[in-house]
């Protein structure tokens, strides 16, 4: 709805109540401050030079802001004291710790926002860069206000309600020169108050002060935001003269302030402080602060598991009770200690998520497998198919004593050595058993070579509409085709997805170590280009390096019904249908007319949904339709699933 089309006052009031906004006939917070302090020494402070423009970034739409401006009414709430909501330091800390509350103007966010201030900055480049990074870092986060594919930067004329945070800090720092304790506190907080060149508006920014809004949109070709159109505000008052609040506003309570806020400032060059009073102390602020970049901006390609492994592989060295140094070794099933002779069986990587991965030399194809805790208590540790949905495959290396580190399960249970026929196997210890704990002697080498994770996870892809009482899914048959059956009949079968290689594969009914059996599309080199539909095949495969494109699959959303689907690299859909007495899986191209006898949609588990939602989202982020490339969509979806698991496993590190 375009609020500018509203003409009747009653209609306007109804529309505003939809947004949860009620205007009050009270004097502004800035006016209240002046009345209370007009006879104090603070009120005699010098006037400051005002910037011609200040800027504010928000994902809130321009038509809404142009009509209502920016407003804070939290000081009117009974539960919120005026001292708290008008505390400048409290406002800055809130921006640092709860930034999501201050970037949107919705009723919900403002009910939770205890600050009466609205952040703006005279540094336009900082505002754009900070908004860009916030949007990119949270573009996968469904709970973030920045998850939209656009944001606006508003150009604003400041008035007497705008407090210069930098000048307020410099005034307080100068006045505290003879108070060593307070001076030291303020000195430690200089980055919090100065780096953004903030002008904090008290209570409200009228729509009359808003000059324009520039829209920034996500472009899929460069995987970044680009500047779009600038929209003039029809309510802007061209007669306004820039001004700022007198340099007399209290800095607020600094005792609970953070000691360092560098991480919130991202590669923004800051100019030195300009002091209008006699300068007693001045710190050089010509520096840059770096924060993490979104993953898909740092990486040009998605690394294959082979590249990840080869670049970071090492031996995990163990110090036994007799002080001999040995290495972890696996026999494709169990883990034990043995000599450190060169062998693929004693090469591992330790990933950012806590996976311990090695190469298995199976009968069919070489694979990467993960160390896994047994489903049974106090059992041997095993090498199994890597699955990020399996918390039992997450490991910690923690300090055991002042000079040693040990291996622990995700629960914090120690890993011990159990000697069987003279061979020391690794197993999960009981807390007070007599078996020696596994002491890792090259922890610092492992720490330096922590690798990227391999994004591989189990999926639940049940066929929507097939089976009224039981859920059906696909599985590889022994005859090389792909069929569908009920989960009751497929209890030992698990499907997996390797997002690094886009492999969709099955364990072939073997619960732990097994050859991987991949699904592949027949349309193309494996079949006839003239067919609009053909059966899917299966074959042994490896999850080590990139293979034929016919083995690649993507989770997507069907734009016609908004349901989930599985497609190949040519955008052919995976469908199932009854063939005589069995349900078979097929791929159908866009020319095939899907009728009620074919089932094309799937119910997916959480991880697969995250991938599908973002693969679909990537197709609509860019309005330039010619960039219809699966690699772009896949890259976006890959880093969404990377981010999904990163947030899960950050709690276990």
C-alpha cells in the first residue's frame, strides 16, 4: 500500500494504527532537556558547527519514512525511566549489542527499544558501508531486519535535536583531565564514542528534515549491493538551515560501557577529532577497523573436499603413558594409535565446526569419512559417513592440564584408549574409569591448520502427495535405477547431500561405513536429448572431487506452487510415478506436461529447506534476468547452509 495515496484524515489515522504508531501531544525530549537545564552551566556551552547533511541507513521503506519520519516514544512508557532512555552511552551500547532494535521503525522493534535516540552519521561512506556489511552478513538470517535484498540511505538536514556524540566525548575527556580514574575510563572508550561520527537525534526526525532516500539493491552478478535510484522526499522543507544541539548534553553513565568496541567498525577510515575547546589531550584516530566479511564475498569458488583436505591435512600425534609418541590411524572402521609412518590412514583434518575427517580407501571409491561417537555409551569411536546433522561427529580439543591438551566429545566426555589384543583403540571414557585419556601432543599445529568444513548432511526428502498413511522417499535399487518406497521399508537407507559438490547420494542401506551411491540424471550424455522425461540412474561415486555435471542436484522452490523440488543442472525436475508395480524416479524437462500421475514436490528437513529457500531467493534477488546461472544460485545457497551450521556449532566450540 502506498501511504501517499491516503487523503482522508480518518483513513490516515487507521493506516498509522496498523503500524502501531500513536502520536502524542507532548513537548519533545530535546525541549524538556533545555527547560530543565537552561539555568545551568551546561546551557552556557558553545554552539557547534553543524554538518550540512547527516545520513541514516535502514531497511524500512521510503514511503513509510517520508510520511512519518523517524520517531521514538519509549520515554512515555511506564516501564522505561527517562534517565535510561535519554542516556547517551546506554544508546551507544544498545546499538553495539542489539543493533536490530535501532535499524527498523516497526512497532515491534520500537516496543523493545529503550532508547530515545535515533542514530545518524555525518560520514556517508561509513553509513553505506556499515549497512552493506550488516545486510550481507545477515542476508541468510530469517530473524534479522537486514535479510531483505535492499536497504535505504536517508539524507537528512540536522537541527537542534541532534547531539554530536564525538564532541560530547571530547568535552567530557577534556573536563576529566584532573580526574585520573574517570579520564582513564573515558580514554578506554574513545572508539565507542568517536569512530562513527554520530549525531544522535533526540526523540524524532521530522519528515520535513528528510531530503531523499537512496535505494541499494542486491545484485546477483557481483553478489553485493549496488546503488540504485534516489527518491526525493515530497515533504522536505527546502528552507531549513542545518543546526545541532548545544555542546551541553550529558555523556551518560559510562560505568557499564564496554572497554572496546573496535569490532563494530569495518574498514572505515576515521578523521581526527576536531576540538573547539582548549586541547589538553588528543588521540590519533587515523586508523581502520576490520570486521569479518561475508563468506561469499571472500570466496570466488566453492572449494572441493579434496582441496580442503589436501591444503590442511596433518597427523594427529598422541602421547601415550610410556611417553612414546604415536599417531591416530584408522582401518576404515575404527580408530587406534600406531606409528607415524606416511600413510593415507593417518592423515586427518580438523574443521572449524569440530569435524575430524580422513580418507577411506574403500572397495568402490575413495571417500572422506568423519570420526563419530558411537550411538552406544562407552563404545569404540568409528569412521562414518560425514553428516553435519549428527552431533556425535563434533569434537573438542581442550586443555587437560597446564601443558597438555586432550580430545573430548561434544558433551565434554573424555576420549580414552582401550587395549584389545595389544592394539590401543579409541573409545568414549567413563568419568572415573582407569583407562588413559588421549593426550594430543601437536595441538598448536592442529590449531594453526584448522580447515573449512565439508558441508555434507543427511536429508529427509519425502514425496509430497505420495502415500496417504506412510511417507515415501527415493532410494537406489540394485538394478541401477532409482525407485520410491515407504520409509517403513527403508529403515536402513539414508540419503545425503554434499553441498561442496552438489552430490545427492545414499548409504545403500548400510548404516555407517559404506560405498556412496549417487543419483544421476539421464537427460544429456547418459540418455537422449530428445526425451522430455527419462528414468534416473545410480552409480558408485566419490565425495572427494568434482565429477560429471550429471551427478549434480539442487534443492529449489517451485515458483508456481511455492513447494520444494529437486532439479538437475539443466533445471530438469526430479519426479516420481508408478511404473507397473513400482514407483520410479524420473527427470522431466520443461516440455514435459506433468499430470496427476507424477509427483514433483518434496517435504524437506530443516537443512535442505535452508538451501532450497536461498537457492530460490537468489534467483529473485537480481532483476537482471540474463544471469540465470545455477552457479550463482548455488553459491548463494551454499553459504546460507554454511552459515546455518556455523551458528549451530559455534555453541559447541
